[in-house]
């Protein structure tokens, strides 16, 4: 079985009781049930946290990490430490997909739809009824994708 999983979550992990241990446990369980490919949108917060967890699991098990960048230059506004983290994650990805050469209004939604279109399972950290993660979860629901809320 070669199931695929995508991640979506808020940039701010200090809202609503984010649990890093739960994320790690969910990823471990997904690997045990046949998930071989993980898609990450590489945004600050939950995305990068999830990607780093997958990188750790890659050291022990044959899984793939695919970075789905909404546009070139995604990390240009990141702090220096966040940009270092971003580049380190990208070095550990098996594939990097850049969906647009540069930012445009709507490129983040396009990236999110791409990940949902290509996954079987969406793991999300959702605490607000608006924004990109809410949009992504509703989009996944419209296709009856399995959704695991952290």
C-alpha cells in the first residue's frame, strides 16, 4: 500500500493546545498503516513542525517527504532562523514542487488544493473557522478525504 498524507495547520502553534507528541504519534501510526508519502506546504508553524517530524522518521523507515511550495521565494519574509530551518527541511525532501514562479494572490490556495488532490489523508491543526487551514479542510471534506485533527 502506498497511501499519501498531506499536512495543513496554523502558523501560530500557541493557540488551542497544540500537542507535538500527538503529531509524532499520528505520523507513526500513519506509517504503520501504509502511508509512504507525506506532502508539506512548508509554511511557518504546523507545516514545518510536521515536516521536521517526517524527516526524523525518514531516518528509520523508507518514506518520502514532498515539499509543495506555493511559489518561488516563499521564505523571503521569514526570520533568519526560520529560513535556516526551511532550507534544512528542503535538503531532506525527496521532491520539491514549486507551483508558481512567484507569489500571486491565490497561490497558497492553489498549493493547498494540490496537496489535497494528491493525498488520501489530511492531518490538520485547525482551531479557527477562517483562513487557509479552514479552507483546506473544507476542500478535503468536499472530496470525502480522511481527515485527522490534531
